[in-house]
């Protein structure tokens, strides 16, 4: 569908534009570390959400996929996280890590609620099965956004503020994201298998 191609193209262009914008202000290495790690994190969240929840799937009309996740999706994750992060740190000048991760996660989740889910519902960018409370999306989706983005921002800020050498930053960030993914898996397992919550 044309709308799907346009949506996919928009996020690819937005990702490239945000990357160039950030690299000009913070340097190429910093931009690569942020955007690559955010995109990988976004893909992992999507892949495991589809695999475990079985609550949504993407239309089969996009150009490129990696294990059922369209390539543009992790790029969109990185771009949305960056937008919230940049506003909070560079425009609002917030320094406290807890406030940064909370406000970044909240702003990104608000964007999903206000813009992405309504658009996805109308144009079938992704489909929820069964449909739930907000344009098909369940409450658990938005809770998941807040958790996932908060954990990423914490890992990124800790790695880049506490450690100065790039190789050590990469190793620390990778380790923290692996631990964070395990935490999310435990939360998801508890949510579904123990508490039997399906909101």
C-alpha cells in the first residue's frame, strides 16, 4: 500500500535527519553510539513483544523485515527516543538521570498514544489482535513503552556519563541493555503467566 511505503520512508528519512542533527552537535561517535544502540534496543523490544505477547503483528507490505519486524520500526524507536531525550536534556536542561529517563519515556509514550496508534489504526500499519482500549492498543503496550524507554535511557546515560573511553562505553551499554532485557522478560513473564493480566 502507498500509505505504508510513505510511512516507512518517513521514518527512514527522520532517522537519518536526526542522526545528522545529533552528530553535528555531539560528534559522530556519540551519535553512532546513541542511534545504533537505540535501534538495536527497539528491534529487540519489538521482536520479543511479538514473540511473547502474540497481541499484534505488522502488515506484510513493507520493503524490508528482520524476523517479522519491519526495518523502519527500530529506526522509528531510535528517532522517537532521541526526540524526547534531546528535548529533555538540551531544551529543558534537566540533569538528574531519573528525571531524564522518566520525562523521555513519558514524552515518547505520549507521542505513541496521540499520534502513532491512531494513525496505525486508520492505515493498518500494525494490527492488534484482539483490539483493545485505545485504537486497538492495550494499556500494557503503553506501560511497556515507559519501561522500555526508561531502561534504555538509564543504560545510555550511565554508560556515557560514568565512563569516558568509547570501547568501555560500548561494553557497559551492551551489558546493561542485556540485563535490562532480562528484567523486561521477567516482568512480561510475571505479567502473563503469573498474574494472568491481559489488559
